[in-house]
C-alpha cells in the first residue's frame, strides 16, 4: 500500500502543499493497518515540512484513529480531542441513520431502518444482489450509494447493533482486494468512528501485508520526511550531466513502450511515424547543429539559454516522455518550435504564475503570458504545453511576487512559510530574484501552471518522474 510513494519523487517534491498531504495519506494507510503510533510520528514530521490544515486530519477519519489509540499529533489542540468535539465529526451523510434511503429502483425513497432488517438489506447489496440505495445531496437530488460505501455502512451498522462483530470484521477486511481496491476501501472505511474499534489493532484491516514489510516502509518514508524537514526539496539527479539526464528519460520511456512480450515489429511500428529518431528503441533524435540553433535565435530574436542549447546539441527534441503513468510530454526539435500558442492570446492569456495560489498566504498579480515572450517547446496540445519564457517577463513576475510579499505584512511564521516555499521551488529567495529564463508548463485538462527556474531543473524533474512505474505498484 506504500509502493506508489517513490523515494526519489517524495525527496524531489517541490510543492510543500503536496508534500504535507502525501504525509497525511501515508499516515492514514499506516493507521488503517493498525500502526497508529507510526502514523502519528509521520504527521508530526510532515507538519514541519509545510502548513498542515487540521481539517485534512479529521475529514478523512484520522481523528477517530487517534482517539481509538489515545495518541495524538502535537498539532491537534486539546479542545479537538474531547468526546463532544469528536461526536460532531461522526456525521458522514452516507452513514448518518435516517438519511440513507432504500428502494431506489421503485422510486420510493424510504429511510433504511438501523436494525437487523436494514443490515440484511445492505449485505445483499454488498454481495451483489438486492436493491440499490441513495442518500440526499441537495435540491432534491440523490447520490447512489457505491458498493465500497455500502460495505462501510454495513460494517458501521453491524458494530452499532453489537451482535455482528464477526460480520463487521469481514466487511472491514481487505484481504481479498488488490492494491487499488485497498486504497479506495481504506479511505472509505476510515470515516466511521465505530470501525476504528477494529482498525486500531494490527490485522484489523487484514490487507495481507507483512508487518515487518510495513515497518520497513514506515522507516523509509519517515526518513524521507525527515530529510525534507531538515533540508527542504532534494535534487536526486543534481550531479548528473545533461547527457545522463537524457539517457535516464530515454531508458525509462522505452521500457514502458509496450507490454514486455512486444516484438521488434510492434516497436518499429510504434515509432515509424518519426524517421528522425535515432532508432525504434529510443526517444532521442539526431542532435541539432550550431547552425540549426543560430537559425531559431535569428527567427525569434532570442538568445536561448545555454542549458537548452546543450540539450539540443545532444538530442534535437524528445518523443513522448514517460511521466510515471503514461507517455505524455514531447519536446520539439528546432524546426517545430513556435512562438507562443493560441491559449496565450488576448483576454484568455494565462498568467505567468511562478508559484500556485494554494502555496501562498497572499495574492500575487502575475503578468500575462504574452504571445511574443515565450517559445512553445511542445506543439502537441493533448500532451500539455511547455514554454521557455524570456527573462524580461520572468523578471516582471518575480518583481510582482516580491512586491506582494512586502505589502502583505506577514508575521514571522507566515514569512517562514513563504521562504520555505520559495526555497522548495527555486532554491532560495536570492535564487528566485536571480531568475532569467524560466520554464512554465500547463495542461488544458488541468488548472495549475508549474514553473522552473531553468531548463536544466525542468529536465531533472522529468527524470525523477520517469523513475516511477505502475508495474512496481501491482
């Protein structure tokens, strides 16, 4: 249940927000497996890596875990630990009796009774038979109860009735589930306060995971959060040459081309659309020449940065880079680079946002990503945009950030949070002030723009992401 938390990716995570909530997710899984003391330790360390809002602990059921074991992270105030406060949290709509409705197929929405007959009806649904259930949402709308939710509701009811503990334990157990199903089940089952009567003991979730293996994973992850707490964002590939970074991307991408039993003919077909590649077992192209690079500088009136030139002289673009889940990002060769993109025009222009709003305790008025001030390094719209942004625009964005920072009149704690965030993204306050060329990425299916202080930093991130493999999580 922890293999998706790849060490290098956690160490290299630049977002304090993402880093902290990875810690919450890890703590929840540890707690569900019965390792609540270890979950508390992870929370105590992760809360030093960024701002952790308490609602992320109580909305997913972790408060109930801490209550069951009588162990609390230091950030949870005493008034949140009282029975009265915890009773208010135990009001999830789908397990609040009187709101769960049955006979959905007959369009007769009647409350499901919290008794033996109600449990019997729920169990039929859990086992793939019987009626469907709903609970009210808003404006006379209803949400269908998912089977995972029904399993949790049935376990909760079985414990409330006090005569079906063995049935409850079977419903709570995840022994018959794969890793993906376990992840969904543990998040849902954890929201019942009563269920923690079973979950607090090792083996309650019964995931089939070896205790020693879980403890080893805990120690690995704890050490990563300690490194993040003490040293901020790490750069696992900082000592790699540009060629070595490209080779990492090449190796990891090609290893996920097709299934392991794919033959050479299939691999050849996969890449035959692009004859400029060095072969059908690589994403690298023929290198660009000094003359090629001079032509694009003349065309766009830009002197492109040295690290990007170094990249082009090794490979004139990269084809479909593996991002840890699928082949996503292309980096075009010199003939395909364009200036700007349609999404940068007029009133719909995106902001030149260097740090996302959720990371900051103040708002920044970022300049627009001007069509004439950025080179589009990826014209494959479906795989996301990558822009090389000229120094003048980056300097304007940096100035706007520090103006907003100075005007915010933050207290020492908030200032420390901002400084930690800047350090995570760019290496420090001075490093951000010294930025020239920047890389910004954005995907049309998402919202967030992500920024790097150099092409080299961007490529390091891609290399770290490419190390992840879903096969390792199966």
